[in-house]
DNA sequence: CGCGTCCTTGAGAGTTGTCAACTCCAGTGG
DNA sequence: CCACTGGAGTTGACAACTCTCAAGGACGCG
């Protein structure tokens, strides 16, 4: 049952510090429906495998992913790990942590983030009912996602979990049937409550069945979506 | 892997309909921090095993539990079930369901609820930033709880899950070391991602180890909290 | 080109699920 | 009042899915 994943300690000397640029506006455009936040944000970059914040840190900020991929995770005392969610460009992280962070956040790839002071966001929400509503609705969406994931973790088989995962990533990505997996297999395993080996075996089995193609470890083509949906347990 | 739980179809003739009393104020006092909602609520009662709402129904209302216990659950096509949460007196349910309910809600015991029209709550939240903030914070709390439960489902052993469950219920209940389990074993199993048999076996094992006493199936005494915390995986 | 990390596959072990039998208890009806 | 009944709870024997441990292969980076 032990599942130790040691953080990769290799760090690029250039990027090992968190480079804070005081540009107050991101060049990538408005923050989705949260454009009002733009002026109060700070731009940050993190290198691959760098920690963005740690479980137990004061939750003074929200972050929005500008580019790259982030994971949030929780650890048990003996090192067993669970990944709560993957965050891609445009996703907000840390919104639910009120006093201190309940999860740690780590950069899976090199990452660019916008950082917003929680106090400032709260202040704006007190003034702007529309912003407050959008925050509520984002939180509601997260709860609904969590319910789906709990069903997956509590009741789905390994094959169903992996198939559901591929469909989820495909839905969140740009291409309908071609997906990019920036995270290693053990991250997928910790997200799905499995081991690396089991994830690999299921992927191989799906490949042999012709449901997917795996040109390289980071790229997967969905060849037969309906078969995946069948394996994934049409909810 | 099949885990069919057929709803108990026995219903008291007297209580089979949902009795709507048009009293607009509950006699049990203010709605926690949501006292402002009181005047817009309606009182309802449901009999044991009655459905309060179903997955897919329009989510037109919030509910607050006045007395009794409620479960919210999600089903897979073949009947496998997951219980997302148990709701006791004072708990709100359905807040996260925006368009339609993502889970169904069922009465575990006879239940009294207050029902609030979602539209009215939204309208009040637009006017009252304090209410909006309390709703946000309740949602954030639910997300944090869900993260803890996902860690349990994804990475804890059967013994750890049951021990964590006992501690959770004890913390949410009135007594520190005496807990009341209104739900049957298969509800606990579906909450923890286990089977009834495994839940029973772990409880028996904890009883033999002297960590708990089980005077009857619905009542459990925590005799050695620190041992439970150890088994439950501290943190 | 060599090293390290990640990925993949195999063999065997272990935890939990499945199936089955029995007990317990509450509610029911004689 | 008590036997009957059916669902829930408990326990045992066995099966199976997933994990563990191990080894080899692929790929990227220096």
C-alpha cells in the first residue's frame, strides 16, 4: 500500500526562485469572467516540479493558471498521496482554502500564474454582487466535479477510472480526440487512486483493443470514443 | 463488483405523501448563520427511505435539515452507488446544484426539512453581501471536506476508512465518545467505497481490539480515541 | 553515447469483494 | 403474549482485482 513519490529535486538554476514580475496586466487577455480581477493580479513563474504553495501555508492568495499545468495534492503521514485536481490554462486554484491551504500545489510543467490577494478579491466581492455570484458558481462547479470524482474513486474499476480520465481530459482540452498528458503516469495514478503499473496496464489494454493510440507517453489519440464511454461506465 | 441496493419500498401510508405545512417559520429557532432565510422557508416532512429529490430533477430549492438524517447519492448504470455525504440537523443540502440536481437525496430516518426557493436565496444574496459571503464559505467548506474524502477513497485502507468515519461522525455529533448511527451498514459502505461485509469485519476487529464497544448496531462507544486516530491515519 | 527517469510488462501476494449461511431484532398478526 | 417473518448484521470460505516487487525498455538530456 505504500506509494512514495519523492519530489523531483532537479531544478533549473535560472528558474529555481519564483520570479515575480510586477506587471499588473497579463498579456494573454482577460481573466475569463473574472476580468475585474485583472488590475489586482501579479504575474509569477514556476519551474517544473516547483512547489507553488504547501499544505498548511496561509492561504493569502488565489492563483489563475496562465500557461502550463498544476496539480494540487494531499499527503498521508507515510507518504501516500492523492491528487485532487489538475489545473490547466484558465483554471483558478486555491479559491476554497479560507484560513490555510488544505492542499499543496505544484507545477507539473513550467508554469505562469497570476496571483490575486484573497483580501482584495473578498473586498471586491463585497462590492460587486456579480463577482460574488460567479465565485459561488465556480465553487458549486468544483463541488459537483468532486462528487463525480468520489464516485469514480469509491465505485469504479481501474479500467473505468482510466477511461473516465481520458474522456475528462479530452473534454477539458482543445482537441476532441487528441489529448496531451503533461503529467507523468504516477500523477495520473494518484489522481485515480491506482498505481502507476495499473494505469499502464489499462492503457496498454485499451491500446490493444483499438480504443486508443499512444504515439508517445505524453500523447494519446481517442480512436473509439463510444468504446471508451462504455468502458468508462456511462454514468 | 455489483452492489445493488434496492430502496426499501415499505412506506407508512400516513407519511407516504410529502406533507407540506405552510408555516413560514420553524419552531426550532434561527437557521444558524442564515437567519435571513427563515421567512422564505417552507416546512416539509419525509418518511424513512422516502426520496427528497432525484438526480436530474430541477434544482429549484435549497433544503435545511431540521431533524433526522439525509443521504445524498449518485448511481452508476448498473446500480453501484456512492453516498456523497450524510446530513444531520442544521446541515444544508443541494446548495451546489445549479441547473439540476447532480445527486439524489433520500431520508434515512423520518425527516423534517425547511425548503427555500433557490431564486429567492439568490435574490437575497445579490442584496446582502454578508449572506453571499456565508454561502461562499459554506461552499468552500464543502470542497475542503470533499478533498479529505477523496483522499480517504483513493488512498486509505478499509480499516483506516472505518476509523476515520467513526471519528468524523463523533466530531459532528453531540457526544464526544458515544455515537449514533442512524444509517444502515450498507450506507456506511457506500459512503466509504467498501462493502457491508468489510465494514462489519472492521468494526468487529476494532471491537476485539478494545477500541470501540457496540452495544447495538446503531450505537457505538469510542473507548480508545487515540487508537482510532492511529488506525485512521493521522491527518 | 551514457545516465537517469519514466514507462512497460511479468509473476506472485494480499486486501477486499463475492457468495453463502446463520443470527439478531423489530414489526406483525394470530 | 408469543410465534412468525423479513430485513439487517455478522462471520466464514473462496475468488479476484489490484498492488508489490522486479526487470527490462524507451526516451530525453548532458
